[in-house]
C-alpha cells in the first residue's frame, strides 16, 4: 500500500465515524460532513490504487 491509499482509507474511516455519529445524535451537519469526508477519502484511495496499479504494471 502506498501513502495515498493509506491516507484515503483513513479519511474514509473518519468520515464513516462522523456519518454514523451524526445520524445517531440527529446532527445533520455532522452527518453530511461525514459523508463528504467518506467520499473524499474514497477518491483519494482510488488515486492511490491507480498509482499502485500503474507502478505494478511498469
């Protein structure tokens, strides 16, 4: 795993935690922040996956 993948997965996990916590306590703002952070983390991890795939193919 490269740094991009690790950071992305970490951000995804933090976003998921915020999303669940926001939903549990009825805090819509926290829930939305979590969903956004989750998607950003997923995108970052995807970039890392692509880099790893390119590097592996070379």
